C-alpha cells in the first residue's frame, strides 16, 4: 500500500483554528515579540536602595524602586508579560484592539506597549482615577472609558466582545503571564541584587496586592529556591476596605464585594483570580491614614514623592521590623517603591482631598518621628 493512501485512510479530519490569529500574521507576531524584547534590553534593572534606620538595631531595610521603569511603575513588568502572553497565545494580531480594566497604572504601561506595536488601546478605569493617570494613558495613545469601580471588568469585556478586541484581563492572567521561575522577573532581580548584602536572604519581603500577581511571583520563587531562600517569608499589606485580607484569613471563603480603595493600585473590591493566598505567609491590614501618613513621611525622607501603595508597604515593613527587634532578631527586609507620587497630587497629597475624606495624618506622623 502506498504511503499516500495510508494517510488518506487514517486522517479523518483536517481543519485550521478560526478563533486565533492566522498563520499569515505569524511574521507580524515575530516582529512584535522582537520589538518588546528589544525594548527590554534597552532598559536597565530598577535600583535596590538601602534605607537605614538607626532606631532599629540589627535591621536592614531595602526599597526596590520600581518607579524608574519607562512607564513609571511596577506595572511595566506586568504589561510586558501580558503582551507577550497574548502574542504567544495567538490572541493579539496586527489589527487587534487591546482592552483593559485598570485603576490606571497597568493601563499606562499597556498603552506604552500598544503604541510600540502600533495597536489601539481602550482602558476602562474607575471614575475616581486621578487626572494625572488619565493624562499618562492618553499621552501613550490610549483612550479612557469610565465606570464605577466594581463595573470596570464587565465594561471592558463588553467593549472587547463588541469590537472583536482582546481583553487583557490583568486580574486573571497576572499570575500566569509572568514566568515566576526566573527570566528577569521581580523576584529573581530582587534576590540577585541582595546577593552581596550582609543579610542576603531577607527575613521578610513586603508587597501590596492589586492583581495579586507580584505576591504570586515572589511567593512561588521563594518556594522554587528553598535551598537559598527557604527562610524568607512573604507579607502582603492590604489597605482598609479591601477583600484580600478576608480571603486570606478565611481560605476558601468568598468575601462580599466592597467599594474601591482610596489607595489606587492596591486593594480590590473582589477577590481576584491572580491572588494566591497559599504562597503568602502573612497579611497585615493597614489603615488608610497610616498608609498615607507613611507615604508623606517616606517622600520627605527620600526627597521625592512616592505613591500611596509604597506608604502601605513601608508601614507594614516597619511593623515587622519592630516585631523582629522586640524578639531579639536581626536581618533584612525588602519592600517596593511601586510608583511616583506625582500621579497623586490631586488625592493623597492634596489637603482638601484629605479633609474631605476625613483623614488626619498628624497622629501617625508623630509616631513616625521616632525613625527620624
């Protein structure tokens, strides 16, 4: 029997997939991936800053400054990963409309990459998003649509469906789009930069949670390298009103949805799919007054403004450092500068906004004076 006839008899069907990008666009995808990789190679890693506090003996605190990315925040890493994920899964082609639900920072970074690839982007953001973030999204060529905080997901998905676009869905895909085993993710970068420090394996790494992707990446990497970082613990700081703390405190429960966080970029009204409680060792819920006061204090110490999520991280870091000192422990703690405070001139750095929100910073600022 001829080989041709064997194939003819054995192959019962032959079809091409119709719901992903076609083979004719493979060359474009190849070029798009190359453009993103070239952009990465033009960018230096973010700095790890030592932040000494004399009143915490035996404790070394470090700040990884993610505000120095080309788009000004930690979300630059996520946006790059989400675009590569969409491209390599055949979901993004040369004419694809990119749609995202975001509190602002991820949309800024995604607008940057969309422009790099010549694609249109629509960002669905909460009505409370700061004007500075909206301006940055538009600066990179994105277009904003507004919705109530808990409605941004459905609104974004509806736009993508109506226009044949691709909904990036950072809240679902953040934890899987990032290669947590290495490949220049934030965990690998952080630990490499700590390598020559007196206490290279941190006792604690402290992060906030927006999508949950950063905590998932770091928590998994710690477990992936137990011989080096087995004693490092991960703490997630959560602002008041967020459901992440409830989901961590009662695993398997579905906390009721709540209103939007006053700290843009962290805390969520619902338990996001990318938040993986099982890789988190501890959570600390911090009041907005404490987070914002710490943001003001840290901005003064650094000589430049940082965002509210950084103040949240820092307050939780100080709490853990005090606990270590009280227990006679020494070691290092690492947290993140997530973005610049320039994006929040109309909110957390605005006296009228603070007054309208009923937030008094003075008690916490007096407390933080012990670290001056």
